[in-house]
C-alpha cells in the first residue's frame, strides 16, 4: 500500500479505528487529550517519517536549541521592602498602599494581602501584586519581603 493510500485510509477511519491504529503505530494508547483529528495527523506524520526518514541529528539539535531558547525562565524576584509605597490609579482615583513588616496599610487600615485591597478597590477578584503592577513584564517579578 502506498503512502497516499495509507493516509487516505486513515482519514476514513472511525475514532475507535484511529485508536487501534495509534496503538499499532506507536505501541501504546493515545493520550486522552488527543482528539481524533490530532491523532490522525500524528499517525500520518509517523507514516511519512517511516517512508522518507526522520530528521537528522543536526536538525534535531537545531530544534531542541530553539525550544530551549523559547522556554520561559523564571526571573529572580526583586524584594519589595517594608516602607515601600505602592500606588495605582483606578477610575480616576489614586489608591496608595504602604508595605508593612507584616501586611499592608490602605487608608489607615491594616490588611493581610494586596489581593484583599485590590478586591476592595475594584469589587472584583484580582491578584493584588498584578493590580499594583508588581508582576509587570517590564519590571520583572517583584515580591514582598518575607513576613509581609
């Protein structure tokens, strides 16, 4: 059977037949997250790899290098020390928070988290550090000093 005939046969299979073919081609069951369309593409790619050969070691190294280059690496967090003032303008009103040793002060009241303050200001569930710009891609990740 030619490669074209194999792929044509594959596209006319039922989902159950595709799962059987997957097991035949790869030697194990398809991952549950794979829908039929994705499984068909993967099987067809394996057919083509067997017919024409796979990537060379040099090509694989280039691809692996690209993957590593594009992986997100966690940035070192900068500490927001007690005494730091955080400010955010929300609907034309400026909201200021002071970082304390343990917690935060907003409008004369202590709070345990920035998220609680952000929720008071917006009326919606927010990440406090994100609301106050501590998770900005331009700044990198900031974190509050231990114990705050």
